[in-house]
C-alpha cells in the first residue's frame, strides 16, 4: 500500500512558530513533523511514500531526498522510498490527486502533512477493506469538538451526516475527522481536471449519499499543528510517551466510568434527556484522565431499554448530550458500552428480546472485557470507578482496580475524585 502525504501547506495560523519552512517541516524536538510520520509508517512496514509538495517544497526535497538519506536528527537512514509530486500552483486539499491517477493502482492512505500521530495502520487498512467503501475516515474524539467538523455515522460505521463548523448542531457525538483517509483507487475517477478542490466538501462529503463513506473510530493519538497551543501540547505528549503509547499495538490503560451517579446526577431511571445533568467537577476529572493518556470508557447498565421506556435511538441522544457537555470543557469519552438487558419478565411494554440473563449487566464484567478486547487494554493497570457495589464487583471480576465514590468516607465528592485522578 502506498502512502500519500499532502505536504504543501503554508501553515498561516502557526507562522509564529516558524515561517521559514513549510508547515510539515516545522521541527518538534529537533525533528520535522514529516519525519515523525515517516517513522510511524516505516516501523509498520509501509515504505512506499508519495509526497505532494508546493510552498517551499525544495526544503522537503533537500532534507529527505529519495528516502535513503541520513536523518540529521537521528543519524540513521529514513528507510523509505519517496517520490514527489509538485503543485505548480495551489490546488487546495485535494486537487493534486489528479496528478496521481497514473501512479496509484491500489488502495492508498492519504495523510495531512501537518499532524502528529502514531496509529496501527494495518488495523485501519483491514477495517477499510472489510467495509468495501470508496473511502474510510479515521475519526476520534478530541478536546475541542465545538470548533471541529463532526462526523455522524450509523451503527454500521457508515457516514450519514457531516457537520462543518458553521453548521447548526445541537447534541452530538464527539467524533471528528483526524486527517488520515483510506481510499479505494476508484476514488481517483472523481478527478476529471487539474483544478483546485476541497477534499472534505467536494470529494468525501458527496460519498455520503451513495453510502460509500465509512468511519474507523479509534482513540489513538492524532493531533494537528494548527495553532501554537496545540504545537506545544504535542511537544509534551511526545516527551511523556503519550503519542507512542496510545498506538493500539501497545497495551492500553483505561478508567472505566459508571454513568448514573458517577458522571451525571442520579435521578433513578433516566428516561428524559432533559434530566441529564453533569455532576459538578466531573468534566475536570475526565479531562485529567484524557491528559494522562488513559482511555475514558463509560460502562453503564440501561434496563430502561428492556423496560421499553427508552429506545436505542433515545439513549444515543442522551449520550450525545453527555458528550457535548463534556466537550464544552475540553473533556471527552473514548467509548460507551451499555447493557440493554434485564432478567425479570412480565411487565407491560417490555422488550422481550432484551429480557435475558446476560454477561454484560453489572456486576458481570462483560462490558469491561469487551472493551479490553477492542482496545488491547491491560485490565490490571486499569480502574473501575462507580457509585455502587455492582460497579465494584464488575471491576474486580474483570481484574481492575476499583474506586467507590459517593458511598464511602474516602471518596465522597468530585474534589476527592480529582485527587484520585491526579495520583493514577
């Protein structure tokens, strides 16, 4: 599989950091952004790279050559094979793909040249092939969804809506396009002429109506260098090992969070979205979990589904509200697992298909075990946080450390929970 890196951007928003080199060549800890990308690809066996260059493209060519040169940052060969495509004039975020129609004959990965990431490329590629669409977006939650485009997908990971920053939105799932795109080669038929084109609006978004656009959702590390603040946060994340550690090839650590009484105020069976209200301080605690590199995963019993009081769609909207409120404070949830079952039968309006004995309803550990399998989680280095005995039993059965809040002399409020998060 070939890798195509769009490396022609000027980076006007980050010019205060370094305006003398193209944006992808801005050094982070003495190594250009592009070199971090190439290391990620090379380390996973992907060495065939096409660089699309434009503004100050000679700086990139001089540094990398054909990929066999020695890095001035590491003293080692880049270990890749590079070919260049040059924009004679700015072609937007997608126009240059017209120049690649004769160079690409199989599925390829298109990457923005201004992002730092470390992800399991083979897992992403397999997902794309299994779905069989024309394109697959790498999506993830981030800490500024309010000023990001939101990708809306159905239960089959097919994109059904794309909300740009200027579009009206209400409650939404915090999932944004990260800047890595897996394409089938037939996408190149879109490019009839050499002209300036916008990747999101003119190439990807039209695929929604034909059902050809999918999302690969992952909590792995991807961050763009769009602003000085993000640039400096990436430096810290590289220093602490967070960037590399979030790759799903490595064992992950998670904080599993109960929902009712732990994240939102307990109101009994929460059936009305208007009754969802975050507990004071929970956004701060979850933000700290995010910053420390732990996965923040909600595991919640929702017998209201089996009782026929809330539909799956209504539950998703409740969760969307929770994610929106957290996102306003820069906090995010990596995934939500819920159990819709309840064992007791014989009630008016119940959904009989959910009236079963299962292994996911807490105190059973099924939701935690499913999350561990999906995200390669080391349960022995993870925590279950909740306000009930069933939460504790589920965590212990899964092999986690446990924290009971609100019902002990130690963890009685979110000031104390924040202290717990500070010490994990």
